């Protein structure tokens, strides 16, 4: 039989009919359309402006026990390099630990007593720079700069009889101490961080889908007409995923230890307790999305839209301090940012409850605000 | 005896469009009210307002003696609502679905009740089968069983028998009547005329307005319709052709084929007789005046309204 008559030949007309229908449906689904424009825009802004793999202006504390001219000159040169920004003058040893553990400063420069005198005598005194190296990417360039800078930093100060010290090795011995991650192993930073990323992705998308599915399948209406109250539906939907979240965390923790050899300095129990706030915060976000999305596709898209800034601005992929001020402010609003500080703090720095309290508090505020929005959005009535 | 449903002036608008327009309705306890009307006439919206899923823009009323605006939570405990779509969980088994309903209502002796419901359904052997695998008739039976578990006093059924075979429909109605005899009040929407005639009373709604209420006979009488059955007098006579000629003639409001017969009718008897005069003189057809059916009444009401437009 003739193929053309049989209608088996490729038909431009039918192809056009199909494409035309697709365009109509695309246009009808406003949210999908907005996402198709919004997601590239967001990527453009985040990748183009916010991300910087060569972080500068890193907060630095100076512990100057010498108060001599050479120490001050050296610090001035470090600041001039653009990598360091002195935010704190500390007076005692305990502050070094605190500044680094809380992540308030990235570096602590310790100038020993008699530094200037020893330099002048050509005895090459020790100068200690301690760095929070949990994220090797954030510190490596800065530390590299210091070792180069050390050779000539004091040239101008070494005058007259001291001019002879200009040539040869630096007039002091530079000691760099990479705290928390001595060998600068990237996995130590990435694997704990991954815990936060995995939790964000699954918790948000799972909850968003779970509720949207009820609506899409028409079971929501029956649910609404039962005596179930909104808070009961919300908690009942969320709780099973808290359990899933803990299973995921355990898996990653075991993998971090066994496969990647990530040290676990702090108390896992503390981490587990703190995580509940983070998990709940993400679930509340997912629940809010489910009240906005009309179908599961939209819920997925919203989840992705939320995931993108979380992964880029939280300090997971790129050093948090490398971002411009505005991006850091946005990052501070995201729960993943705070969770990363908690999980890295506990696992690598050995932080305890007191050190992570501030971050847990931030997560708690986020969770409360989003939960209120979710409950308000979830309507007991259909109107 | 108090009324199970008693609402006045119920109104609901969606984006400026009035979906339910000052609807007042009373259903005495233990009665079955058939809620009829074309698609999109506001039946589902009315039901949703009755059970507290939607807040009415205007109007007030009581369901089982409870205020529909302020006491919807208490109403929800005492009603069973079967939605238009099968709304149990397709990925849960028959037993799990019923068990969930029982738990949500906090029923005592849950397991026994669920087992009894499964037995009554005759699904004991299949209780672990997923609800999604059931046929249309069985889904409907299961959904009904689920909304009866907590022994509601009022049952709201939104097109419960759509897509269900005649045998299952008949059994369904027998069950409904048996329960009504025990005092359960039922409000049921349907498009089937035979089902409408099984109700104690019917209410007809169009464009959100209640056009008629009462027993089937009262509604038919109230419509004041005069109808004729037209049969072909010989093999060459075509009722189809006659129907085409009759349509649009002033005074004739109903032209509906019933097999080989044609139903012709109108609300104004004098005008109808005058309009039919020239046609009745033709020898090709036999004209016989008969009692209008409920369907005649509905069809006469329907063409004036198309969905989304208001009646002129």
C-alpha cells in the first residue's frame, strides 16, 4: 500500500500541530515559564558576580606582643597585599583559639615579644601565622602571598647597618600553621559539607512533592474534610522525612570516616541534635513550596530554584569570604550556610555546644519564620 | 425533628463570577435529596460550603445544627463526604485506606471496625490489594465504605455513581435507602434521571440558582410543561427531519428524540398548541399528548443556559 496514503510519511503539518500545542501549554504554565527565564538569570548573577575563587580581604587578628616597628610594618604589608584585613587586636592566647573556632577570623598573626630586637640582631625570630584551613581554597592564596612577601617586606625598614639583612632569606622565620586541616585536603571540607547539601535537596524536594501529590491526585480534598487540623497534617507529613534525613546523615558520616578518612574531632551527638533544627527548617521550606505549587513539576522547579543559591552562596562550593558583601548577606539568610559552619565546626574543629549555639539559633529563627508562612499558606479551606 | 441541612442565601464568587447565587435549601433528617443540574452549575461548590471547605461570601446556615461558618470543625466530625474523583490513596491497600480513615477520626475499636467494613464490602480476600488496582465500581464501594466508617449523620455524595455499572448502581442505592431509613441524611448529586427518581426530593440548580425543589412529581408539575409524543405513521416518515423543522419555532421549547419517537413540548400550552397546529395536520406522524418526564423538564431548562454564560 502507498505509504503516503497510509499517513506514515513525516508530516510537517502534524509536527507543527504538535509544536504549536507545546507552546500553548508552555505559555499557560506561568511558573515554568518564569523559571526558564529566572534560573539562567540567577545563575548568571551568582556565577558572574558573587563567586570568586581567589578570596581577598580575609578577616585577620593580630596578636602583637612586641609592639615594635618591624612587626607593625609586616602587618601593614600583609594588608597592602589585599588578602588580609585586620579586624581584631588580641591580647591573650585564649582569644586565638576562640577567634578561629568560631570562624570570626580566618588568620591569626602572632608577633612574639622582642621580635623587632631579634630581627635587628639578625637572629631570625619566629613569626606564627595560624589559619583556619577547613576550606583550603580560602586560605591557600593568602598564605602563598605571605611567604613571597616575607622576603622583602622589611626591606625598607632594614636601613643603615641592617641593610645587609635585605639579601638572603627573610629576616625572620615564617611559621604557618594550617589549623583543622593540616594537609589542606579538600575532601575534609567537602564531605561534611555534602551532608548539608544532600539534606537540603532531599528534604525540600521530598516534602514539596509529598504534599503536592495529595493535591494532584485529588486526595487533598478528602483530607481537608476529615477532622485533621493543618498543624497535624504538616507535622505528619514532615516527621517521616526527619527520619529519612537522619538515615542520610548517618550514611554520609560513615562514608566520611571510612571512605574519605575525614577526622571527626567533635562530638557526633552534638551534631545530631543540632541537625534536627536544620532538617526541620528545610522541611518547612518544602512544605511552603507545596502550598504554592500547583503540580509536582512546579514543586520540583521551586526546589531547584531554592537549591541553587544554597549551594553557591553558602560556602559549600566556593569560599564564603570570597564573595562580595551583598552575596555574603544573602548567604547569611540561607540555612545551609549556618549548617555548614556547624557541621565543619563540630567535625573538623571539635566545636562544642557553646561554639555552635549562635548558628543553631540562626537556623531556629529561619525555621520558625518559614513554619509560620507554611501554616498560613496551607489553607484548611479551598478558597 | 430538626433539619439536617438548613441554609439561606448561600453565595460564592470566584474572581467576580458568581458560582452559587443566593441558594437556600432545607433537607430534613433521614431524607435523600437529589441535587441536580448541568455541569458547572455550582453543585460541588455548594457541597464544599456545606462541609466547611469553602467559606461562603454571603449567606448563612446550619448543618446538623452547627453553624457552617464557625463550627466547620465540628461538622467535619459528623459528615461523610465522597468527592467526585476517587480520592483514596491508590498506593495504599484496601485495608490501609480504611485504617487511615479510622485513625484520622480517632475511632475506638479501630481494627474490628475496619475488618467489619471489609467484610461488609466482601473484600476480605482482597484486602491487601492496592486501591488503585480496583475497578470503578469497587473503588466507589470502597470510597463509600471509607466515608461511612465513622458513622456520619450526614452524607454528601458528589456524583458517586459516575462510571459505575448498573448493577453496582442499584446496590449502591439500596444501601443508601437502607441507611436513610435509619436516620442518615443524604445529599447526592447525579446526572442520571433514574437516580433522581429514587430520591425523596430533588433540587435543580442552574447558574448557581436554585430553579426547583420538591418531589419529582412536584417538580414536573411545577414546570408546567405540555408534551407530545410523536411517532412516525409509516416507514417513510423521518422524525429526525421533523425535529429539524420544529426547532426554533416560537412556542416550542423542547424537541428531544427518544429512539424512534420524538418528544415535543413547551411551557406555554396555548402557544405550543398554536405552533404545532400546522405540523399536526400532516399525515406522516401520529401525535399523542402525554405526561412530561423529569428528563423533559430538565432538557427544557437546559438549552437556555450554556456554561459560563448568564441567562438572558
